[in-house]
């Protein structure tokens, strides 16, 4: 249980960092000289690209974890045995 809490906190911290860093970049992106403007299309595309990269990475990790779980705990696994709650009919 303690491990899940630590993982959850790390994931929340990463999500917060992913959201805060681009927002700080937009806030500080204005130039010092008058007449220097921010190209918002570039900033929006950059934010979209970063978020999609994070989404694909998280999706790959979740998919890999699901595949590993299915493969590891399949019924035909040589070390698979029923738990006391499932009964012992084999």
C-alpha cells in the first residue's frame, strides 16, 4: 500500500510539472522591447506536442503493464496455482 502511495505522489508531481513549466514559459515569453510579440500558435503547438508525448508515453507504460499482467498471470503459466480463496480442485 505504501508503494502505491509513493507512485501516486510521483505521478501527481510529474503531471503538475508538465502543466506548470509550459505555463511559466508562456508567462515569461514576452520580450523586453515594445513591439516584440509572442507567436501563440507556436506556443500552443509546443504545448500540444509535449502533452501528446506524455500521453503516448503513459499509454505505452499502461499497455505494457496490462500485457505483462495478462502474460504473467495466465492460466497456463507453469507456476500458476489457485489461491486459497479460489479453491484447490486441481
